[in-house]
């Protein structure tokens, strides 16, 4: 029986990309420095200040947040227009001729503004729910990616059971204080 050996890997040349491959994420580089930060914003470390963190979340979904802003601004403008439309109806009725075509024109504008406001608020609510849920999923995935990069020793040293119990207790206290503010059953 003859033994065959696996073919040897070809030698790596200076221009070979495999020779210049970056080390795995989390692995120390040959010089002892950490590997360079990824250019992917999903794998970048989270910012330490709240505004850059929130702006980073908005930048991931610019179309949704822009549309949401426009829907809310449009609905608010319609709400102001409804008040002005009511004023126009009252002013037209105060002129004395209650069968004037101006009254019907202002009434039609008034009804159109109310319908537009309702539609814009409903669309804004629908888009807002989808955007907030999607953004929360992004935050959870980022947190998961960040935490899976830590060694098990980190969790045994930093997230002890007493810390989790203290956090749970604090959240229960906040919930107990907020409970009277929620609408409940009417007792009679």
C-alpha cells in the first residue's frame, strides 16, 4: 500500500490577497493592536452619547423616518386648517345670507381637511408602528452582535444575578408608579 499525501498549498506571493487578509474580528493582530473597525455601520461599536446613537438609527431608515415626519407635519397642518375652515364657515354665515354658495364651499373645504387630517394621522400611526418595531429589532440585533463578541468571562464578571434582580426590581417600581396613570376600568 502506498501512502499519498495531500498536495501542498501553493506558496503565497507578496501580492496575494490571502496573505494580506485581515485577522478575524476580535482576534489580536500580529502587532498586538485590535483589528481595524469594520466599515459596516451595523458592526461598528455603539456611540457613547445618546444623540449620535439615535441619529445612527434614523440613518438606517431615512425614507421611513422622512415619510413619517412629512405625514405628521401634514396632519398637524390639516388640524390648523380645520380651525381656520371653521372660522370661514362662521364668518360666511354671519353675513346674513345662509344659502350663499360661499358657505357650501367653506363647508366642503372643512370636511376635506377633516378627512385629510384623519387619513394622515392613520397613515402616520401605521408607518410609525412599522418604523419603531423595525428600529427596535435593529437595536436588539446590534446588542446581540455586541454581546456575542465578548468572552464568557465578561458575563460572569459583569452581569451577575444580583445586577439583573436589581434592574428587575427598579423596573417593577417604575411600573407600579405608572399604573395609576393608565386608563383602567370605570368603577361605579
